[in-house]
């Protein structure tokens, strides 16, 4: 494979990462259980690594491992940013409602989660925080922001305001730019071609 053809592999790696990152969107809007989302994210990231392996084994020059691993780790962070951005975008246009605690789930190592209802109708998702760092009980009332499509977990208005102030959505484009640079570094055409049993000096491996 010629050097210029090597560079053409960089967009393949980048598009692969972006495609797997896009899978986070339905996860963030379908799996309203926040304790399950990380597991699904790990499965998606594992699939991306397997595709990277297939691409690397079918190119004439092996990619540089360090920038490719760095890109994979950074893309895992991007997946989290996308998940948070989707939730934030949905709640930004949401409405405030006064809800009643229906079920309290023990948080074990953290604060409890809450199933909420409005006028007896359950709200999709779970509330993961209580005003004033306290805890609620069944029958307690709380004001939350609910997205109109019911795709995001409800959130306390004050927490949503803090999240909007430190908007993670501005990180998406810079991260994609860094990923593109790392993919380019991984395939920059100064690498040696793969050899079938020959060293760079032209001797068959193990012949001495």
C-alpha cells in the first residue's frame, strides 16, 4: 500500500469511532436506568475495539498502537459527553412538574433513586438526587424538570441549571478534532510494511 493510501485509512478509524459513538444516542434516550447505561457503553466500546482490530489486520502497514489506544480512550470519554449532551438537550426544553415519590430504591454506595408520579401517572426514568442533599420517602412531593418526550431521567431544576451553566456540549467538536489528529498519527506513512517471515534486512526470521 502506498503512503497516500495509508492516509486514507485515518478517516476509516475516525468514522468507525463516530459510528459507535452515535449508538450512544438511542442508549441515552431508551435506557432510562442510569445504572445500566455504563454496561451498555462498555459493550459498544468493545465492539469498536474489535472493528479496529479487523481494520488493522487488513492493512499493509500496522497502525501505531499508542495514538490508536489514546484515540480509543478519548472516544470513550466522548461517548459519555454525548450521553450527557443528549439528556441535557432533552431537559433544556422540558417543563417543571410537581411530582410525588412512588418508589424509593436503595442506593447502596450512593444516594437512593426515586420513581416519581404526577397525578398518579408514572414519570419515565428515575430521579437520582433530592433537594438539599436529603432523602425522600414515598408520598413526598418534589419539583423536577421532565422532558416532554419522556426519554430522559427527571432532574432537579437547580441541578439542571448547574449542568447548563457548565455545558458539556461545547466539548464535542474539539474532541472530534483531536480524534482526527490521533487517527492521522496512527497511520502516518513512515511505518514499515508488514513482512511475511522477513526482517527489514531481508533475512528470513529465524534463519540465523
